[in-house]
C-alpha cells in the first residue's frame, strides 16, 4: 500500500517514527526546564544541590568538542576545495556564504551588546581545577567522564591536516572518507548525549533558579525573545532586502512557496530534513541544476545565518550571566573563532551547543559553567536557528542563480504566483535520481539528525 505521495507505508512509518523521537526529546526538555524552575523557586537549597546533574552534562558536551571540531574543519576544508573546482558558481557561493555568515555573527554581537542578556545573575565561574564540594559518589561518577582536549590546538591541527589532505589530491581521498565516517560516529555519540539533555537541563535550571531566583527565568526569556526577533528581522530586512534589490523577488512569496518545508523543519528542529525538498523546489523555481547542485548542499555546511546569530548572542549571555562580560577585543576574537568553528554546526542536535562550548573554552574557560543555562533553552531556540538557516540557503540559491544568469525569470514569476504549482512527484523522482549524487559529491559528509 502506498501513500498519496507515492511513498511506501514502511517509508511513511519510518519518517513518522523519527519525528516522534525528536518530539519526545523536545517535550522532555520543556518539562525538565519547567520542573527545574519550580524546584529552584520553591526549594532553593534542593535546587542548588542538583547542580552536579548540569555539570555532568556539560562535561559530556566538553568531551565531544575536540572530535567535532577536528572532523568538521578537516572535511570543511576538503569541501571548499571541491566547491572551488566547480568554477564560477562554487567560488561565488563560498564568497557569499563567508560574507553573510560573518555579517550574521556581527548582528548577534550588536544585538547582544544592546540588550545585555544575562546581566545581573552573577553565577559562580567554572573552575576546572577546583574540586567541587559534592558527595564522594557524585564526584566519582563525574570523574568517569574524560577530560576535555584543548580547543585551539585541535583547531590548528585540523586546519593543517585539512590543507595537507587537500595537497595530497586523490591520495588523500581515502583518508577524507575515513574522517567522514568518523564524523558520522562522533555526531551519533553527540546525539546519544543529547538524550540526556532533559536531566542536564533540570539540574542546571534548578541550580541557577535556586541561586538567583526569578531573575534567571526573566533573563532566559529575554534571550529567547531577542533571538527570535533578531532572526525574524534578519530574514525580512536583510535577506528580504537583498533578494528584492538583486532579483526583484518578494521574500514573503518565496517563504509561502516553501511553506511545507517550514512545517517539516519546525516539527524536526532541523533544516537537514528539508534538504532534498529544497533542491527539488529550487530547480522547479527556475534555478539551473548545476547552480542548485552546488549552492544548496554547500550552503548547508557554510551558510548558517541562524546558527551564527545564536552563537554570538548565547556567548554574550553566558559571559554576562557569569559576571565577566567580554570586552570588544575578546568579542572580535570570538567572532573570528566562530566563523571557522561554526561550519560543522548544522543539522545535528547538539552540534551548535558543542560549538558554543568550544568558543567559550577557547577564550575564557571559566565561562563554561554558564552553558548549563543554555542547555535548558537551546531546544526552544533550535526552530528559529533551523528556519533562518533554511531561508538563508533558499535566498542564496536564487541570488547566485541570478548573478551567474542561470535562472528563468518567467518560471520564477509563474511558480511564485501559483500558476506553476510544485508537483510532489517531481520531488520523489528528484530524490531518487541524479541530484542526490550531486548532493553527496558536494557535501563533505551526510550528517545524521536526531
């Protein structure tokens, strides 16, 4: 038996099963945050005693920072080489992605400096050398988790390895393939760790609220609201303005055309889920296959506008909450680090959190204690991140198609006006045919999602 879209019943069940698992985690995190806040408000001392739960989760995330950074940077450098060989389209796409991601990071810094999220909480700084005053059993369990590997040396080594493999040419391809499999393994472990997010969020939120009271809840809501507003304004004003000036296309018409993909992303909290559909829809819109085949998959690794805004705003929130705000020099240094490290933060639950922790550890390790608060609200901000990333890649495809004159303007008008509706059968044929090969060739590695 097949569905109306031509999928087998087993395929439909498999997809629903995956989405349901993500929903369970999402609901569990929400429940944990609420319960942690209630415990912290009603029983402050009990809440503060639950801090080891949040600390243990942070240690697990720290454990994964170096492998995530190493694999994604090495593969990222390899994918840059592949995209650059495509010619004008690849070079133009990479230039645009770097410029727009940097701009998004800068916007996050500006908004963070305007609203000062987390200010006044004055949480205790994280000191890795200080022995926590906890029960001996708790200390024993926490010590089981391996220590972290320094981030900056790992980043430096990854860049050297990446360029060395690039110089090796075909001889380096098998090594890149092995590292690609290693990245899949690393992200699978990270996904497993993220299933402990409800426990970590409960302990962290209970401890923070127990120590600071209602102010912690207000600060977290302020950050979330500011982040959602910033993402919305970025899409409408920055991306929409650029799209209108260059192509004459209205951003709201494009978003309406991608409405089903937005629902899919919102239900899974990952833009990866809509990747095949975006490729098919951009081709149906009138952008040529070569442009779509290069721009969309590469953009999923290098054009992360929502993630960029999140990383800088969250970093400033943690710094302010810990009572050690970053000066302008530290903020610029952090921005440069995030430009490089954020290239592996797409599509995988927890990768953005690991990148955030990596940036803080590289600049001010004492700020890591504040990541526990972000764990509690990270899932609430994941939809805005994913939707912004997805919209950024859709806009980039139309822009680059226009710049290289590989787009059918009449087809764009017909599709966005509703005269040429998208046929789901086209997407299914596309997904099982040639474009899938183009995607795998252009993208560093297929990254799993939770």
